[in-house]
C-alpha cells in the first residue's frame, strides 16, 4: 500500500509539473501573449492629432569624450542631445501611438526589412519605428570596428520616471568590410521599447519602437503628430520619449470624426 501511494504521488507531481510547464510556455509565447493584429478595410475612419510639448528648460546636452578612432569619430567631445525641442517647445523624437489595437489598417511599408547604419560613429536614424518581428539590416559604413548591442526595455509604465530592465536581444561585433548583419526585432508580449548602443564607442546611441500595429507615428520637428484611419471606438493614446518617459490618455474616436489631444512632458531637473 505504501509503495502504491508513493508511486501515485510521484505520478501526480509529474502531471502537475507538466501542466505548470505547459502553462508557463503558453504564457511566455510571443504569439499567444501579443495576439495577432487583424488588417481590415477601415471605412470612414477617424483621426487624432496634436502636439507633444516640453514644459521647462531644455536639458543641456551630455558631453562624452571621444577616446577611440579619432580619424573616423573626430577628436572633439560628443554632445548627446537626449531631448530636442523646437522654438515653441514642441518635442522631437517622440513616439505617439494607440495602445492595444486589435484590428485596423495595414502597414504602408510591407517589405518587412528595415535598416540602421553606423556612419561617422553615429547611428542613423537615431529613432526608428519598426513592426514587431521585422527584419533589421545593420550596416557599418565606417572603417572601424563597431559592436551593436540591441536591448529591450522592460518595466516602462505611464506616468512614471523609470529605470527599465534592459534585456539583450542582439549583441554582435561588426569589423569594417565584414558585410551587413541581419537581426530580427523580437520583443516579449507587451514590450515595445528598444535601446541601441555601440559597445565599442560609449557615445553612440539609438532607439527603436517595435510596433504591434500601424497606429504609431513619430513627431515632426515642431512636435506635432497625426494618426488617421482609426476604426471608431475607445482607445488609449500614448506618447513615449526615450528619456522623458511615457504618458497615456483615454480617447474616443467617432466614425469620420477628428479629435485633438496634446501631451506635456516636464523637463528633468
């Protein structure tokens, strides 16, 4: 009897462990977690537009000394402008998007391949919006070694200044003349924010937003934005800046309607 009970308990524990493991795999599956965005024919869609503004003094650039490859990178200190704004306070390099959209218009660029270049020891572009799961071609136009390190930012939440956890997605050296590197932009279920830096040059930075759907734009030089062809309904409109953080506002879009909403970010002291 004792042996039977022991055997039964072992079998039961194996079943429980198997079910738990299956549940964890299901939970962390990118496909199941994120859900699939459905492209539909949006008829008489609405729009939202506005401006993202900076309140307070524009932060001074961060000065970083150039310690390597002066022939290519230059000899003067690099001035890193983490925050850029126009004359009227409109914030550049902001990402504005609708949160958790399940269906709507399709992507304008459906090639699925995007590029980032390293030229004169700078990343080009500094900010890029790419569909989640798309292919990234990394180029090195410089005659020096670069090491691109792409990391997902976790723990970014609205209304909070954050120190997000950085999880490596891709980290590889790229000697001059070695050819392009092909990477894939994959983040976990709810994360969209990606930081890029060069491990060989501590003044090289860039950012990406891995989008779940096409309702995402980058602000213009004056901080303005516009998102169109939105199916009628209630949404959460978000604005993200790599260093100023994330804000969110609930909106309601009517059929054929147009609404306006501005975001105001406070300058870091």
